[in-house]
């Protein structure tokens, strides 16, 4: 057998292994020095800045708690239990204090994010419940998180997508009016009547808004009747709307001018035909019937349902913002409620940065850690744009 054996092959096997998270206590020692023959006194290197002075967590720890709660929907009491398994006893109330302080320091960044969004010419808005504990009563009350979003990716808009969640103790349209102060443009919404005040000359904070209503909600109304009663009229309405969506699928990604041209040529006649069909069906069906109520809903929103025909930037529905409301729903399901109104505001602030980071393809933990470190280090307020998620880039190690 030859001693000069060569081989050009090998076996390689890959296996996935997990190393559980490791917790480290960072001890910083700063010696003090003094010269026996000098008069300069004692010298010591300055301490590294902390976001929460004198407290236990690093900015990385704070970012981990925030991401675990608002991105992975792990409530603070569960995080406390997970830490306890590693031998670290930190009460839920302590974690809540950390969250509140981090949200306070992140507030100016979220405010700046909202300013950028309200400079846009078109935004989405939706709202969802955010239960909070009512102090002194031992019960919860219903607060709301209002999502204001920009997402122009379907027509290649140059502005990056983003979302801000505003907390309010109620659902009145006055809250939407306050949150939209300074915004003038097209607002894509569902059919909630609270937004009606935004279209009137008496609107506070800007000119009357043009609204674009949601065809997905119109379709949902007809589907409810069809699935329950098997209505042929509802089925026909669904088929007509499906044709509109088929055209939208074809023009997704085109410029807004190209989308508008296709809509005018192909979609507008179908919408006009739908309007004629809608009038005919309403004349035959009792307005008090289940189907009649759904058709009346569509008729009442008919003008706003046609807004997308006159502007290629406008979407047919408000699904973009509904998708951004889902993380709030998941967090509500797992955490049940916020501790108080300020907790609701903290929820909105942190979720704003996490969800904006996610839709811009930014890893939220790395972004929040770097942002909290920058704030702790005294990042100037006149350079807040540098801390917005779409402007952040990881540093090479």
C-alpha cells in the first residue's frame, strides 16, 4: 500500500446548537491617583455615562427587555421568571421602571419620527384598544393606541416606511385631530365615523383632509353576509371587487403615474359599473336587512372609496396600517394591560421605534442598544435625525 495517498473528498455535517443566554456583571474599577508632591489633588478617569444613573442595567440590558416585551411579546413577569432561572432576581416592578425610563429618554426620537411622517402627502391611520389599569379601582379601562403610518413601497416612493403609535384614553375623533396636527394630505382609513371631523373646514391643526376609504372593509362586509346567508348578491359583489384587486396585483411596484394610467383605463369602468350595481341592489333590498345594511355602508363611503382612482400613490385599502396594528394586538393578548396611562404612552413610543426598525429591515435590538447608548452619551437634540431607524447602520466590528 502506497505511503503517498491523496484525497480530494470529505464529509461535512452541519448541526444547529443553541447556547443559552449568558448574563454577565460588568465591574468597572476606576483607580484614584494623587501625587504627594503636587497640588492638583486626586485624579480619576471619568465614569462611562449611563442612561439610568446608579442603576443596574446596561443599555444592552434595557434594549433586551424592550425587544423581549414589545417585539417578542414576552410580558415583564415572564421575563422576571426567565431571569430567576439564571439566578438573577429582578422583580417585575423593577423591569417596569426600566421600561418607563427608557421610554422617557426615547421620547424625543419618537417625536422626531412623528414630525417626519406628518410631512408626507399621504398617510395611513388606524386605532386599536390598549387596556390600562385604572388606579384606585383595581380594574382596567379601555385606552387606545392610534397608529399613524407611511408606506409608499408599493409604488416605489422614496420616503422610508415608518409608524408612530399615539396613546389616548379614548377613541374620540378629537384624539386623531390632535395627533394629526400639522398634517395636510390624503389619509387612508377605515370607515370609523370619528375621522369625519378631519374633512371639515372646522378641522383644527390644518386644512380639511382628503380621505381614502378601504375596499378591504367593503369586501369584508359582503363576505360576512355571504358566509352566513349564502347571498348571491353578496357573492356577485365579492366577484366584482376581486377584479379590482387583480388589476392592483398587476400594477404593484409600478410608479404612481403608471398605476394611475392603468387605473383610469381599466379600473375606473369597473368601479363605475360597481356603483350602478350598488344602486340597483339597494333599490331592491330592504335597508334594514343584513345585506341592506352592508350595502348602505358601502354607499355611505362611496366617495372615499374612489379616491384611489385619482391618485396613483393611494392604495385600494388600509391593509398596510392594519398589519402594523397586529403587533399591538399580540402584546395586548400576552400582557393583558398596561399599568397606567403613562405605561400606555411608553408602550406606544417603544413600539413605534421597534416596528419602524422592522419594516426598514433593521434588527431592533442592535438599533435600540446603539440608540440608548448614544442618548446616554449626550447625543445632541439637533441631530435626532441620526437616531431614526432608517438612518441607523450597524458599525463594523
